[in-house]
C-alpha cells in the first residue's frame, strides 16, 4: 500500500495525487474524467469507467473436447453465475445434436438467458435481465415459500399416499435451483461492480450473506426432494400411524425453525435467531426417538423411514444455520458504522 498525504489547495479543496503507474496503465490523460464513489466501509473507489451501464462481458466455449452433455451444462451454469452477458458456443464442424438439447435445458433452467443467434457451428446466448430489477429480498422470499411448501407437501404426500403430490415436490426443486443461481449471479456481479451495488441498494457484504442464506435454502429444498424420493417404496403401503405421526411432528418442528430463521433475518432480530438455534435440540431428540422405534421394526420399510427422518433433521439443522448467519450478518452490520466513524 502506498501512503500519500492529503494537500489543501485553493482555500477550499483537498487534493490527493494518484499513482503514476496506474495513470499510465489506464492511459489517463490531462482533463480526463474519473469516477469517485464512497464505499460502505468509508473507502473511496476511483475508477476509469464512469459509464453507468454494466460492462458487456462475453464467454466463449470451444466444443473441442466437450463430449458430455452434463459437462457442457455445468460450463454454461458457471458462465451464467459468473455474470457474463454473452455466452458463445463454437464448433469446428456441424453442431452435435446434444448441444441444442443442453442449451434448451439451460435457458429453461435460468432466468434471463435467451438464444439470440444460431448457425450450424455457433450458438450465441444473451442475458436479457436487468439484475437491478430482481431485488434480493424478493428472490429469497420466493425461495423460502417454495421450499416451505415442498416440505409440507412431502409429508402430506406420505400421509395421504399421494404419488402425484410427491412428484410435484420433486418438480419444484428446479424452481429453487434457478432462483439460487440468480442470487449467485447477482452476488458475483455486485462484487465486481460498485455501481450495481449502489443501484440495488445492497453492499457486497450484504450480498454475500444473501448468497449464503440462499445456498442453505437450496439445500433444505434438496432434503424435501430426498424425503419424497425415499418415500417411493413406502408411499403405497400402510405404515405404522404412530411413526408417521412422529415424523409429521418432527417435520413441523423443522419447518418451524425454518420459518423463524427467515423471519429473524428480515426483521433483523438477533435474539430470536439465538433462541431459534437453541430450539434445534427438541427436533434432534424427537428424531432420535423415531430412529429408535424404526430400528426395532426390522422390516424393509425401516431403511426408507430412517432416511426420511434424517432428511427432516438435516433440514432443521440447515434452518438453524440460517439463524447463525443472521447473527453474523447483524454483528457485521453493527460494525460498519464504527468503521466509518473511525475512518478505518
């Protein structure tokens, strides 16, 4: 770090010289305009770019060596999350049929991605979504509602032996994934673009916390999917109503922790978040009780019921992790005014 002294000139202006190496590297000349923005921690950002529009970035993929559809799909998701505006896929020969299938799946699984050009050897995708039009709060609340209903419907499907409802729970997991990928994309864009951070009214630190909570919610949704997956072998058979009742009760406790964690985040209630973490013990005790009963049954259904109970417990633990993140987030938020005051 270079240390430079502030000078006072003209009776009212403070002047700070800029590093010569940086000036030359950015090709800055006399009378050129620079952007200056105050950061949340009190630091000043000096930037060559004063254009308010986000940078148009392009990621290109050469199909040479890419023969697996799953690999190509992961590459496209990686480019999407990284915040690229354009994604271009090249092939030296005629495009293999699997590529168009993967691209179609990709555009359906992501928000804002559209194919804008296609030839025998090239496919170009463009992001049409303005990230500032999708606030983090709205996306996170939508994720929460979908996952909450997934867990409630998963247990309902088991109790009512409703195969159609179980399949619907699995289908909704895709909606959770696409919303999580959107938050991941916006977070990466904010970390590299201070102007977008200001437009969306969210600091980079806040964006990281939103991403972390989004990731936890996505994992809770995965466990709802696992519940109905493991219920496939028992959903058409009569199960001991006592066990089903206890699993339903455990699920209510798990979803309750999830509900209170989200409420504590949006209400910025640190004490509620702490109390919510402590409530996890009741769920863990009940799940241990269910597992003890299930192990004594000694029948093929015991394995599936054990996995279902484990997913209910894991969902509650992940929900508790949200409360821990709420505390970390609020402690960090309290710290920022101190940083600005001290001028650190």
